[in-house]
C-alpha cells in the first residue's frame, strides 16, 4: 500500500506509527489551531450535541477528520470515525451506526465493568434492528406486527436502546462518546437524509457528541431535490438544518503559506533526484530552474488558481514526474504557472508569469487566445525615454583649448539609439542593439574626449545602458527566456495536457 495522507487509517504500519503520536505532523499551523478549538467545543458544549463541520469538496475534510480522530484518541477521548459513504450499501443507516458502535464497544471495553451493559446493548440493538424497516419514502416505519409486539413488551426497544447507550457512555472515563460521521455529502440524497433522521431519532442522547464534516451546499442540494426547497428559500433551508445541527464550524481555507507547506512535502529533493542529477533543476536560488523557485512559484500560482488541497497534492506529484522526465533545463515559472492553471475552467485567471517590467512581458494569455504577444519592451522604452530627456548640446561646441568641435557625431549617435525598431523586440535584437551602442559610444567618447559637456551626457547614457542591460540579463537568467519562448510556451502546455508529448519531442 502506498502513501495516502488523505486518510491516516490507510497508512502503512510504519507510516501510521509516525503519525499516530503526532497526527498533524505534516499539517500547517492553522489546522492544529482549529483542532484545538474544536476539542475545546467538545469539552465545553453540553450533550447531546451535533456539529456541522462545513467545507467545500477537496478542502481536506477527510484528511482533517481522520487525523482529528487520532488527535482525540491521543488525548484519551473515546471517539469513533465512521465513513457513512462506505456503508451506504446497507438498506438502513441505523444498522451501519449500530455496527460501528458495537464493534467499538466489543473491541475496547472487555472488563467486567462494561460486559453486562455491553451485552444488554447488543441484545436490544438486535431486537431493534429486527423491528425497524424503511418505507419507500423517508423516515422510519415499524411494521404493524412488530409495533403491536413492542407495545406488549415491557419496554419500548427505541427507549431501551437510548437508555442502554446512555448508561454505557456514563461509564467511560470522560463520560462522552464522540462520533465523527464523514462523507455524508457523497451519499445518495435519500440515504444522506435518512442518516440525519437516524442520528436525530436514535442518537440524540446525553453524552454523545456527533461531528458531521460535510459540504453544506451538497446538503442543500439534497434538501432541494427531496423537498423542493430551492435556493431562494434560504430561511427554509436554514430552519431545516437547525433541526439536525446544534452548531456549525467552517474548516478554514488554506493561505498561500499553507500551500507552500504542502508543496514542500511533495516536491522534495529526494523525489526530484533525477531532475537534479540531469541538471534540469538547480539547487541555486538565483537561477531560473532553481528547485526553491519551483516550490515557491508553484505554491503561489496554485493559491491564485484556487486549487483544492486534493488537486494541489495530485498536481505536485504530476509536476514531480514531469520534471524528472524533462529534456532541457526547466523554466520553472512557466511550467508551474501552466500546471497550476491546468483546468480549462480556470484558464480565464491565467496570467503569464512575467512581470510588467520584463522586456518581453506578455499582457494576455489563455489556452485558446493570446493578444499582444511580444507587444512591448517596457523596460527598453524607459531607457529610450531617459535618452530623449537628455539635453542636446549646442551646435557650437568647444574643447578645453577653446577649439570648435562638430556636434554631428553626437547628433547622429543620439538619433540612432533613441528609436525603437521592430527587430529589437527579441533577445537577439536587444543584444545587437546594446553591442552596437557600446561600440559607437566608445567612438563618440573618443571624439569628444576633452569636451566635458558632451562627456557628461555620454556618461549618463552609459550608466543608463549598463543599468538596463543588467536588468535584461537578470530577467533572462531568472526566467530562462530566449527567442524560442513562443515555441517553448506551446510545448509546455502540450506536455501538461498530453504526457505522451515527452516521447515525441526531439532533443535539440
């Protein structure tokens, strides 16, 4: 069995031992804090108590619930984790509940103190299970014959069941039994509502604390489909919820830091060994294919793309596989951005991962449409503007010996390098531009070597040139950009959407 952190009870023995003592070992601090607050609810709330733990699909309800179960057990609570979805093959929820409760009692409480009570509870549960049947609709029905027999009996089996379970709970150390009913929102609507009815009628007893982690909107849909209460009748829905729940807590959405924490658990050096060995990733933090950047940027883009925790884990594993099978040094920000916005429904949020000050900033990008591809050289424009703002020297210039000099060399230089040309909108054009500028700058400086007025202006141009070239070089190193960006961008998209692309790419 492989690692499955979604459910602590599905871990391998060795892994389970690791997380048993510290169930929130690999969780972010907000999760631990939430667990402490929820335990405080259990300690302070009067029973019977039913609490709705609300969260969207994929936001870690089962992950939290199973680890919270172990957390409570470590703090000497009697707690039962119950996946109702795994038991909805049973005709009636009561049988599923009775099974997990009786199994828990049978496995844990074998001393004389509990034996008699447990035996009576087993006996009355058996009788109750025999008498209860379900109608084709919702709710519980007791057959006429069984009902008559129940009236003839000394005790009502339902009353006796509640009494015996209460008696048992009063004997356990904390006098509280916690049942976590998970995955209710995955059940078919009729079974989900029958489960709630079952909890209400049979398990609303002193000492019992029931937690139901579920997607509230999914329950809304159940109510809508079964009772015709639509979204406009919000008060009706809320009133119906109040019938089953005493309280509600919302499982907090993770922060950007939380995303990074999870990413760090999956994008480890050990799992990316092949990519590091082949030089596809670097351990240096100052280069475009840095493993540090891989983690940081994937966390940022995943957070912006609103990936669920489940998607984040799945995409992290997929990203690991892609990195290890790549064929050239990885443009980390490109790859992580496209991966995070992989789903078509989220493409509208996609922003190409280059800052606006980058010389090849791409204003708009989606999987189906791109506008203004290499539309501007923003940083170069700033440089050109700096040149234009410099004062042109007067026509008559004089050197230190008061000899008149020609201004034509400077004017020609100025006019040549203060214009943006289309062939400069790529790295090759930029490099040629700066190479020629540097060459001609030396020539002009030589001509005006003893004219301070011109030399001061040329010094300002040279400083601006060096600063701008450093910016471009920095971004090129950071992003790994070159004049094959368009091709690479398409290739990355294809690799993520079609993994078989790996096998059709010829390494150049």
